C-alpha cells in the first residue's frame, strides 16, 4: 500500500472555514472568538444577526469593532476588517498579493457584507506582524514572520523581488499546537496562520501542501524529515543506517548577510567602541491640535430631558454620556427644533438669560454639525439631572420621579490638525534616522528581523492616539491611512497616561498661590533661589509686571473677539437665508484623519482653516473674553491665560489669512504670561513640583523602571549565554554551529520569558525571537527594546520635574541631580514644552565591562522643547514658507548630561524609585521555578549552562524547530 503524506479524505475540510474552526476546537487548539452567519440566498435577512454602528451581534454574541469578516469559502481570500468610529471608521480589505499590494483601505465603507455566509471574528492586534507556520510531519515546524497586510498593505520585497520574511522561534506551546494541527487534519505537510496577541497564540486558516519559499535550509530539513518518515514507514531497516543530515551539508560554513553596522547618531550621542544600544524609552506629547472647548448650559426642554432618559435606562437621577454617532444625531435632531430660526433684536435685561441660553443651544448645534460627521474621539456630551418632580405613572397607579432640569456639558475640539499629523510623522522619521544605529535602515532591519521589541502606548484622548499612529507611520516607514496603523500598533493605557486626579488638591493649591502672586504682586520668594541657581526660586518664570499685563490681555482679547463677531454675524445671516437645517452631507472621517495638507479652498474663500466656522470661532473667543475677567466682581481668572495663549497660537498659525488686527500683540502678551503660568500650575517651587510630578507620573515612572530592568536582565542573560558558549566552544572537541547554539538557547529563554510575563497582567509584553539558524543574520543576539508613551502636556511637565528635582527628596539627601548643571540651566531657559515635545532615555550596554560592574549599563537622557515657534515670531523667508504650510518644525533633542559623563542604571533606579509606583502595586514579572538560574549572578549560572551543553542533537536535522530533542 502507498504511504499517504497528506490524507485526501481530510483535505475537503480545508475548503470550508467553518469546518476548519470546528475541527480546531474539537482538538482543543486555540482559535479566536468567532461566530457564524449562514445565508441560504444572498442578502437573506436573519433574525439572529444584528448590525449597529460599532458592533455586530450574532445570536446574542456581540463583536465590537474592530472585527474581522471572512467568507466561509476557504479559497476566497477577500477578508475585511471593520474599524470603530472612535478610530475614524472605515474598512480594510485583505487579498492575495497584487504587485506590491496586499490590502486596501476603504474609509467610506462602514457596513458589513450581506451577499453570502461569513465568519465574524474578534480582531487580534499582533503588533503589525503575521506568522506563518509550516509543518513537515508532527515533529517538525518552521515559522516565518512578515509585515502584516493589516498595517499599510505594502509588501516588503528584497532586491530580487521576493517578499521579505524572517524565520522566528516558536514557543513550546506553539510547537505543540503545530503538532496537533498536523495530527488533527492528518496533513503531514501543511501550513497555518498563527496570531500572537497579548501573550497568547491562536490558529486560523489551515492550508494543505504549504511549503516555505526560497529557503535552502528549509528544503534540506524537509527532505531529511520526509526521507526519514518514508523509510520508517516502508523500510525501517534502512532508516537507522542513513545519517540524519544530508552528506553535503556537513561542515558547510555559514554565510551570514551583512550585520547592522555600529554607527553614531551624531545628534545626541555616539556609540562607544564596545557599547550596544539596548533600550529606547520616549515620552512624547501629542501634535498640534485645535483649541479645546466646553459648553455648559442648564436645560429644561422636554426633548432633551427625554433624550437623557432614553440613554440612561429611564433612571431620573442618573447622568448619561452621549458619544456614538447615533446618540449625537439624536441630540442634533432635538437641538435643531429648539434653536430659534432668527435672532431677536437688541435684548432687554430681563431677556438676557433666555438669549444666552438660545446662543448656547445654537453653539451646541453648530458643534454637532461641524464637519458633517460624528466622532466619539472628539465630541462628547454629558447630561446630568439637577431637579426632579413626582408625577403619576402612565398606568395611573402610583407615582414616579421625573427630571425637570439637567446640566448639559458639551466637550469638543482638541482635534489633531493636519500640521499635528505631519509633525508626528516627521518626528517618527527623525527617530528612525537618528536615535538608532545604522542611520534609518538599521532600525528597519532590526524591526523586520524580530530583534526590535516595539510597544506603543497612548492615553485615551483622540489627538494623542492619532499622534502615536502618525509617529509609528514615520518610524517604521509605513504607508496609507492612520486608522489601520492605530488599531494594529497602538495600545491605550489611560491609567498610566491620562488624568490629573491624583494631584488635584496640590494643583489647586499651586493655582491659588499663583493667582496671589500675579494679581497682588506679592514677592515670588526669590530668596529660595540664587543668581547661580535661579530655577530654585518660587514662581520662577513669571514676568515681574504680570499684574500690569492682565488688563492689556483683557483689552486685546476683546478687540479680537469683536472682529470675529462681525465675521460670525455675516455667516449666520447667510445660513439663515439658505436654511441651515437641511440634512448634513456625509463626511470621510477616516480620510480626514490621514490628511496632512491644509484645506486650500477654504482659505482661498476667506474661511477659517479646518472645519471650524466663524460661529464656533466666535463662541471660542467670546467664552475666553467672558471667563478671563468678571466685570461685576472685577476679578481676573488666571487659569484662562493658557487657553487665551492656546487660541492665539492656533489662529496665528492656521487663520493668519483672516488678518485679525491686534492678534500679534495679544499673542506676545499671552505668551509672556503663559510661559510663567503653565509651568507653575505643576508647582510653585521645586519641592511642590516634585510632589505634584510624582503623583501624576507615578505609574508611568514605575513602568519606565520595569522597562529598564527587563532590558538589563535580558542583556545579562544573553551575555552569560554568549560567554558560556565561547568557553564551551574552546573546550569542546566537536565544534557546534554558533547559530544552532543560539537557536536552542533563545528558544529556552523566550519560552521562560513568556511564562514570566504571562504571570504579570499589568505588564504583559511577550517576547518573540528571531531564529538565527535560518535568518542569515550576523548578530542574532542583538536586540533593542523600544517603549513609546504618547501623552499630554501634564505628564511631560510632571516627568521632567521628577527627573530634575528628585534629589531634593529626604531619602536622597546629598545626591546630585540626575541632570547636570548646564542641563538644568537649559531647562530654566526653556519657556514651553510645546506640541511634540519629548523626553528620551537610551540605555547602552558596555560589553567590555564585567556583568556585576554598575558601569555595565549607562543611561543617556535628552529632551526636546517640541514645536519651534520662530515662524510666529519672525518675518524671514523660512518663517513665511512654514507659515504658508500652517505647520511648525520640531526642535532637535538637547542633552541633559555632560558629554563623557556617566549615569549608571543603578543610580537612575535609586533616584527614581521613591516616586515610582512601588513593587506591591506594580509587581515585576514572577520568575518561574527552574528559571531562576538564568538571572542569577552566582556560579549557578555557569553550572546550569554547562549542563545544557551536551543535550542530544539526535533528530535535529539541519535546523528548523524540532519538537522532540
């Protein structure tokens, strides 16, 4: 009888994805969460299938966007991914490679297909990488990684035109999954897609007769495994007499490709002769945005109160939040019927309150109509009941409460502009070319060969998320829209990167002190500082004539507001004449999110830049005018100074074509005051700055220490393995291929590290490794960890204050600052940490220093002030050019240490630990039993490694991932 390598009877299963998933589950193989929608005829309506704006529901099982839609036909490769409205919406279609494309993004497509039967599957963020596993029998599995088509759809090809793929190591659990797939479908030679997500792996889309392309080592392995398989089945007496490897492969020299050259960046430091970059940590502020706005009004209208009850479950005392497109559309419909079609003439005092209410309703309507689209990222409404009455129930039996008044709060604005997206993308390119060795190509090669461990985190704010996505696009040289990049590569962590609640009391105290200093001219306590250390003074940065500047600020704000009011009046009259209540036109939100050019047509028409009309522009300035100075109480509100400055800066950059008289003068006055107010809101004096900073950035500081510690432990492990391998090579009579040694040790290290991090729910960052035997890479042990944290201005100020003032803590008395004297002077002269400002830490390992020497690991710190404001302050040709593009360049990084100085990781940890989240709140990964020796500095390391050396190589052919050793 013939020997069946792949059984024909089982192959029909592979043509139906439903049967594939059912079979995988039958054998206990993990698959993504999924549901089936079966239609007998195209467009058949199904009572168990429900589609809403941001989810589909199948038999009560809800799948929130992003989710995946797959045809049940296994040969149909038209797979769709649908994105949530909060990320911009749209759909990405995946298909078999056509030229250099493997996917296409369709921003206008929001609804799922209905012409056939489909599988709906939970989307698995895999960090922008796909893994394909190839089996040759149940004891052999080879895995390769490639750039996922989900990210930008551009196929990476080498000079020969072949798709770039790199072999990667499988964990023990993944190797067992490969074995089970092979056995379950009775296909000795097959392939399947492996999804790696949040420390776990899942199987999908199994294919029969799948072979690796363009890998001679794999071909040799497959030949050996198949030969052994056939001989054992049909000629077992010959199997033991034939060597396990091909005769011409014995002692064949390895031909690695060019390694990553070690070159200095020439910008913020160079690499020493024996230094290797091990870790890059950057905390980055978002890019240029529109001004943040808030409208508050009390509502008694029945339509609005009913809307509140509709979305809070009918509970009269419960507040509700409206964020989705459906909810905001309901609110817009209600508001349109409540806004007067015409404005009354000059109002009397008794009517003033009603007129103001109508104006606020008109502003709510204008905000909801802005741009013609809804996006929960940028607009949200809160309705909170204030008063209730008892009314008779509808059935006449008993009474129930009903709200009669509620507070409506509409928050909007703060949208990342085209300039902000451009800034973030360009900064990503700068990092790629200057922060890593190899001048750009070095980072891309590290990343593509699984030697770059990249994680990107963002706060919950839309502008921050989109800044992170645009930065990733520039960093990794991606193409296409931001929505797929955001969903694939950026993780939200609001607990670490959002909010000021932990320091709200201290910040209110600082603002009260600040108000007293500015409005009364009380001494700023300069005795706390000195001419040599001016940054130690209270209220440092405040102009000496701050109290005199406030009336000027109010006067100029009124002047600008009056001009915008006239423009808004003309626009309002035009809207009334043409009836502004027609249905709004659809708007490509996803395309808008990827836009990096200004709207030339709007500017040529004399309209404000972006989607803000004159009505909203006036509402913005009118609110600032009212809040800045209370005429009745004759009181200034200094907390409005940053908002006035924010609006000035925005209009000077984006609306200069409107030629608002006095805006330049207002900007200069607001800038003088804001440069003093903003930094002092985070503490009037150094000790207060340190206290507030440690409360706001506590979790972030703890995470940074974990990043540095994990990198150090990994580097120590690899150094120990390498040292032992060299010693064993010298003493062993039989030479063992270096790459083979590294492959086996990486496999063990990766598996242990994975189980370590699975025990830590707060910092689950699983590590996957390059397989050096197949990778044709000269330095497989080289590995760089990158952690990018995108956040707002508050966290940048807070982190910087801890770094420069941490030595003032009582537990660190006598310690020098982490930042050298010139660095402190540089920070003192830095008036603003503007858009895209950042703090970057790079950790280097000196491989010529003993493992236990503190100087083994060095930290280099730098910062950037962010956007360069000179185009707003100068009139030269370069400034004019940038002004016309509505963008500002990003300042380069500046050192926080002397050239040649040495900040050890040990000192960094000691100085930061008192302010970081403690171990009991943010536990480090637990070390599993049997793995502790890897990170021990005792002689047990060598003993353990020596014991690993002589394990049997039987069955290990020429390479690949052999399951049984």
